[in-house]
């Protein structure tokens, strides 16, 4: 049973190219499945989330992170009686526009584009992937996703002003996205805060003492685990603390969002869209704890000098390859050379680089700049 403020698949604004209904999968289920079968989705497996393969084979990559976001989002979506098919499609597609090498790659690609008066934005890139780059169907380019999934790709994590992005006008930029999309940015953060503490500890870039002193919410659940399992191995108490933290943020997000929904008296998707603020969110206490965890991760993990060598390498690989193909577009694959006849060359080079996996971009670097 869906809540009255959930998106109903029968009321979808539909696909760009109308298609006959499927006998036993609805349109959002089909969109979820189209994302799973997309080439860009499979490439997430070989894209860095925070740590490259140098550290370990069992750290998160963009694909396993995406699966964690989908798992958490489904739990929350079901509890709020939202459209879980739509939630799942949005979670699975949320990082599809990320370039290789995690944040360092994104920064380098954006810097290269700015030299040509352009920029790189992973949400806009994700839209280009599902609208244009994926070639699977004979009848149209792209995945022909429903409006609600395309809208969620653009609006899940930030607002785009209509004046600055006239090309996104169809996505109702002056309105809030449905709750199914609002959730994704928050579950993304719940997932990566816990995962990055976990992987950071495993990589020995963060110590238990550091986390207990610097992340109050972690400390709370670690002390609890110590009281409940005084004899347990440290690593198992650590796992219990992370599990407690994850569960706490998920529970808080569910309860606080329910309160916000009740207070705003929303009774339909239109009410959610028309509401002046986003209704999905954490309570003030959990929000403060979330910020503290994030701040800790920035200060102690994302900006640690230990990760500098790979960030520098990522920047060099992207910057040099970008410059190489700008100077030698004849070395681009033929399909990209054709695209360069309709679009500015920097955009085409950027699209090519952004689609690459970490492995493939290294091979290209060896080949052309090695
Ligand atoms: Mg993410």
C-alpha cells in the first residue's frame, strides 16, 4: 500500500518515446532493470569510490557503494510507504555519472573543462548517459527512462536554477522533487559515512582512538558495544558500533521525515512538490552528529596526505589525456570524432574520459602519454 504522497506509477509523466506496457513489470521496475543492464552501470565496478585497488580488493567501489545505497533506500522507502520501485531505480542510477578516480577525478575533469569556459557536473553527465550514450534499443538512443527517474537523476542531490539551466526546464526546477528522490542524497550520505569509517579503519588510515575521540555518534555506539560484549574482539565491537550508527541514522531519517510529512500536511505528490522545502531529513540532533562525522572524514580521511599520491596521479592522468585528445582528436574513437562535428571538442573529450573505468583510463594513459 502506497502512501497518498508517494509517486504512483500509473500517474507517471511517461517516457520520451511511448512504449507498450510490459505484461508483468511496471514502468519503474523496467527503469530499474534498464539501469542494471546499462553498460555505464557495470563500469561502476571498476571506478574508485574513495580507495583505489591499491589498498584492498574488499573495499567499496562505486558499484558496491551503489548497492548499499539501494539497500538502505529500499528499507526507508518501504517504511515511509513510498514507491520502492522508483526509490530503487533512483538509488541504482545515482552515481552512474561519476568519472574514474572518485572525487579527485571529478575535480580534475572539471578543471580541464573550465579552461574552455565549460564545466563538469556528474548529475548532468548521468542524464546524458541515460538519454544519449547508452545504445541498447533499436527504436531510440538512450534508455528512454520515465520522467520521474530522469527528474530524480537531476534533482536528488541539489537544486538547479531555471535561469542557469534552461535545458533542464522540463524537470520542474521550481518545484521540490518527490520524496522518493529526496531520500537518495541522505541515504547516500548514511551509506558512505559508515563505509568510509569502515574502509578507513581497515586501510589503517584511521585508528579506533581517533574515531572514538572525533566521531561522537560512533563513540556512543562503541561504548554500548563494549558494555554488551566486553570480551569480543575489537574489530567485532567496531562492527557493532558501525551497525548501531547506521541503524540510528536510518531510524532517525524515517521518524523525522514522517514528522515533517505530518506537519506539512502533504496528501499528494503535488503537495510534496509544492512544499517550499524538502521534507526528507534528519532530526536536529542526528543532523548535527551526521555533520560531525562528515567533518571528521574530511579532515582525517579524504584529505589525508596518505592518499595524495593517488590523487596526484589521478589529476595528472586526466589532465594529460584531456590535453592529448584536444590536440589530437584524430586519436579519439570514430564515434567520438563524429560527435565532435556536432558538439564542442572539449565536451566530447570530457564525455569520453568521464565514461572510463580506472583500469581503462590507465591503459589509455600508458598508450598515449606513457
Ligand atoms: Mg553516492
